[in-house]
């Protein structure tokens, strides 16, 4: 049971902060006409987290991140995606039904954006390695499997819950004004993340 609660607390600690990934999933839950329409983004984000957790515990990603050129490439691509995504969200007109429609992403676009905010953030990858990867070293056999599965389970529950919360906001905020404010806040968080990534280069 110790490995279960350890994995539970660590996974929650990593995904609870209001990061770019969380903002994107919440927005899709609020913007898409149904929960089903937002599933491409939610499932993609959850799968990406699953992959990162497995890589962290297996130690593969630790080897990958030792190459400076790969880290630099990831940061540059990540910054470009974040800047683009920030502008998309900032200028979305969410105070009308037509505005909301204009922000609804296609399945392909949801998947691409979810992949970018999940995998093109080296700091998120390093956090996963540093926290989950190193913490898993104290376990072996069955306990290690329980620890791993708990981290993955928490991730999947969190993203689907976040999407549902966005959906509930849409029902309460029928005018779309609060969603418009949320979009501005979301864009600012995304741009700050991009600036933080640029700063890490110097």
C-alpha cells in the first residue's frame, strides 16, 4: 500500500499546478460542444503522460536528455508552439456562439496541440524524470508495478476530470464572458511558460 499512496501523492503533485497542458484540456472541455468532442485532446494528453511516466521509470528518457542538441531542439520547437497557441487562445472571440464555434478544434488539431504541450516541454520531462523516475528507484517487482500504475491512473483521472470541469463551466457561463477572461489568463500562462523556456537557454 505504501507504493500506492507514494505514487498517488507524487502524480498529484506533478499534475495539479496550472500548467499549459492543464489549461489546454480545461479549455477544450469548455469550448467543445460535447465531452466526446474533447476526447481527442484528453486521451492524447493522458497517453503522453503515460509514456513519460514509463520512460522516466525505465530510465530511457534520462539518456535522451543528456544530448544538448536534442534538448535545444525541443525547447525551440516548444516555444514556437506555445507562442502560436497563446495567440490562438488570446484572440478567440468567446463572448458569442459564433466565437465559441471558431475556437473549436478539429480532432487532428486537438491531437497536435495536445502532443505539443505534453512532449515539447523539456522542463516537464525533466520534472517527471527527477520526481517519478528517481522515486521509483526505491521499489522493485510488484511494488514498482503498483507505483507505476498508480501514477498513470491518477494522470488519466485528472485529465478527464479537468475536461469535465471545463464542460460544467460552459453550462454555468452561458454568455461566454467568463470563458473569454479564462482564455486571456490561459494565454498569459502559456506565454510565461514560453518565456521561461527561452530563459533556460541562457
